[in-house]
C-alpha cells in the first residue's frame, strides 16, 4: 500500500529532503510551500497524514490545524515547530495535532514518528478480526480498540488519535482516579510542567463529543482537587 502524505513546509530544501526519505518507505509525498495552498490541498484531497510546519507564509500551521479539526473527515497531523516555541507546541496539541517534532530534528526520528502514525491509520481502517476485537461497553458508548472506533447510541463518533487514546485508557480503568500528570505520562508520553492544560483541553473536547450534557458528564468525571476518572460501570467483551 502506498500512503499519501501532504508536506506543508516553506523551506523548499527541507521539504525536498523529507520527501526523498518518505519515498524510501513507500510514501507518495505532495509538497506545498505556503499555508494557503496547503490548506486548499488538504481540504480538497484525501491524505493519510499531514506534516505541517507551524510558521508558514499565508495561513500558519495553527490556523490550518484549527480549520481541519472543525471538519468531519479526520486526517492525522504531525506538526513541526521551532525549538523555542513551547507555547505554540502546547496550542498545536490542544487544537488536535497528533504529534509534533521540534526543529532541528533528525530524519530518522521524523520517519519513526510517521511510521507510528501510519500504523494507527491502518489500525483504524482494518476490518474486524473474526472476533478478536476487544470492545468496551459503557452506557450508550461502544469502544472498539482494534478498529479504534467509537459508537454513541449506534452513531459513529469521530475522535482524534489522542482523544481515542485518552478515552480508551479511561475506559480500561473504570473508577480509577488519574492526575493530569499521570495522564500526560501515560497517554502523551511526557510529563513536563506547563502541559497539564493540554489534558484539560482534550477532556473538554472529548466530553463535547460523547456526553449528552458536557456540563454534567456521565462518562468522564472530575474528581475535584485530584484529576479525572471514568464511570465505574465499564465492562468489556470480545466481539462475536
């Protein structure tokens, strides 16, 4: 299978270098060097992944990410940021970027991140595996781990990769209370001070998608002064 990846990067030399290494892993790269043309291509065509620079002429990476995450079709986003722009990295994650790399980065690390995201793309699109899926049922929620698919009252709910990871981790541990730092360590893989707000933002977006009344949640609950927990009534079964 050949994947299509849109690279939106205004540094032409860097974009060409990334494209060259993407072709080595059976990827068809499409290059755009400004935000306006990049957003137009992202909205008009189907891609398996976007590699998106934060600083671009025209629309910047934050605006592009924000625009794409308002649409129903979900495309993973790997954001490239300047090393000093910690605030921008946090904002990018809060707006729905799936991962980020800080410049300068090694091509080997970039390709590793790309492969990891593409594995998730394959997992989400894979057919059921003859009853080997693990499925959690909580109230009207159905969460399928292998297909990375969520149904609410029979209707599919589109989640970003991190939103799904967060929901799955909660649902696998019903009733257990997690601090924001614990969730950062487990779901995001880092625990830096100042990133806790990323957890809050993802939980707010998750509640907006799965709760009938986000101000009175029945699935993702706040434990004041500690963190969050998932509803106690989670149960799982294997698909039959």
